[in-house]
C-alpha cells in the first residue's frame, strides 16, 4: 500500500503538482465554482434574451431534428453533435425561448464540471477567476445558449486537458480516465477537426503512455465515428468530405486571419468577407493582453515548479487557435472559444501573481488597483459589445420572421420549398424546405426546382434587382419585406 502511495506522489511531482495533491480531497461541491456557473447561466438568460430567434447556422442544426420544418442541407464541415444536443427540446417543441433556457442551464452546468476537474492542478483562488474571465467574454455569453458547436468544444477541451493531467498523475483515478475519453468525444462529436487540433499536445505527451493514448484516440473515434461513416454514405468518402469541407471554408492554406479576427471583436458574428476598420483599441485591448498575461502566468508557474498544469492548456490553446488565425481566409469570434477557455487558466494565474508577488505596501496596492480597474473596464466593454451584437442579431431574425409571414400571405405554406437569397433561415421560419442551385449549399438544379414547382408551393428569393435562376425568372414577383419573391404560379394561393 505504501509503494502505491509513493508512486502516486512521484507522479504528482513529475507533472508539477505539490506532493500533498497526491491524495486530493473531493468535496461534493465547490461553492465558488457553482456561483460562477450560476452567474453565467443567469447572465445568458438576462443579456441574450430567451426570445432571440434562431440564427442561420442554428436553423440548419435545429432543422435536422425539428418537427417544425424539413431538414436543411447539411454541408460537409458540419457534425451531428448539435442536433443531438438540442433534440430533447426541438423534437417536440418549436419554442425558441424554451430551447434557450435549456441550453443556458446546460452550458452553465457544463462549465461547472469542466472547471471542477482542475481543482487539483491550480491554486484555489485561480480557478474561479479563470471561470469568470471565460464566462464574461461577450462571445461566450452570446453562444452559450445558442445551438452552435463551438462553446461545447471549449468546455470539452477544458475537461479533457484537466482529466488528462489527473490521469497522468493519479493512474488509478478511473473518473479521470473516463473524463479524457468523454472530453475528447464531446469535442469530436461537435467539430471533429477542432478536436484533433486541441489534443495534438496531449497526443505528443502520451506517446510513451499507451493507455492514455488509447483513451484519447478512443474518445476521438467515438465522437467522430458518425461523421466518418456519414462521409462514406453521403459525401463520397472521407477524403472527399475533407476536401469539400476545406473548399467551403475558403480552402485551407496560408491565410493571415489575425486582422480579420480583430475586426470581428466588435460584435461581427461572421466576418466573410472581412472588410472595414478594426474596432476601437478599447474593444481589442483585452485580445492583446491575453497572450501576455498567459505567458506571465506560465512563467510564474514554472518558477513555482508547477509548470505542466499551465503549460499544457497554453500549448493546447495555441494548437486550437493556429488554424483559425493562419489557415482560413475569414473569421468568426466563436472559432477561438476553445482557445479562450484554455487560456483563461494561465491568464488567471498571471493576474493572481500580479497582485500577490509584490511586497506589502504601495507596490501591492498599485498592483491590486491596476488589476481591479482593468477587469472592471474589460467587463464594461464586453457588456457593450454583447448588447450591440444581440440587438443586431435580433433585427436580422425579426426581418426573417416578417418575410416568412409575407410568404404565408402569398400562399407559400408547408409543405413548400424556398431557394435563393437567405433561403435557408427564411425557409425554417416559414416551415418550408430549402434547396439552393449555387453556392456552398448546392443541392438542386434550376430544372429540378421548376419540376418541384408543379407539385408544391415554391418561391425563389432575391434582393431588389436580383434575378432568379432558370424558369423562375418568368414567375410572378412579389415584395416580401426587404426582399422580392418569385412565386411559382402553378400552385400559387394553395391551388
């Protein structure tokens, strides 16, 4: 028994944990982390508004398991994790408010458990601060209650890396081994390629540990297995699906998207094409401070001989962020959520070091005042950007809802089919299917669209001055909101 205890203590020391962490105490709950998670859930419900309609990508994911509208075209990069996540609600209810509440509570609970894994690896005061830093970002608050995959990759990454450290130190901790498997599976379930990028440092560290490597790989395969099978069933094979996914994302190659990500920090949920000016320095300052504070926290941990628990999340954050900063030609702030979640740990450690390292007296007072003022300003900026983003998104979704109502008045009702400009989200709001003749979501031809118009109500949407494809150009045109709809005459008005 003593030999096993000594081995565990040695393992803890090897990864930079203090000897007393060899037998970690496990209280049933952590009140500080529970408070952070509860505040995060409440902030989502208050600031993001449960009644906020579904966004473009959300309509694609939700339509796969919805009884309200037919399934939209599911392009090559997408995975089935989000549809399965929302199925308990959307399979029987079309209430967006209920879906938002469900996702807000689920995301808050997931954040609690993902942070709780790290209690044995970082100082007690660091962990709640890390949770606050990540949960208070406008992009985290905005996407927490949305039917989108990136937040779930982020909490999966937190849990997987934390459990990896624990399994490496405490080899008999079965919960840690299952946590490695579950975290990797969750990430791959949501976005397979993101999962691979996140775990690259973990794979490198586990090359000489076959069991740990097997747990990681098994998790990735369990999460991505359906995506791989679907590639052969519906996309022409795995290589073809990967090629199609790269093409839809603008072609993976040498693209400097750092400035694009800066432009998106002002509240642009998708920056494609990414033009315009970079937001005010007040909005982007935190983004430049992030790597500096992360390095400071990691250096402090190295000096304290607790290096790996902060070096590893830093390395995983880098591998998670590099593809979206240097490999694709557009930007969306949600792409970096996994990196932000992992960086929150060394950043929080750096902030704690700043206020505790100086000797008592004026130096510590100045350090505390500087950190407090910086955090207060940071929270204020995040709130302002979030409010603008929610307002802009709500306006877009209200326009889609009005367009759907106008189409209903023209007789375009379920079962029906929409094509053309913004047809994917508007079709969901209308209760129609969608089919495109061009672009990333191409799933039909102009001739097939004409044939479908003889069987069911069909409308082709275009902006003012736009022209629909094929025979749709001869159909009667009507104004629907800010768009114009070419409505097939064959079954118009329900005949």
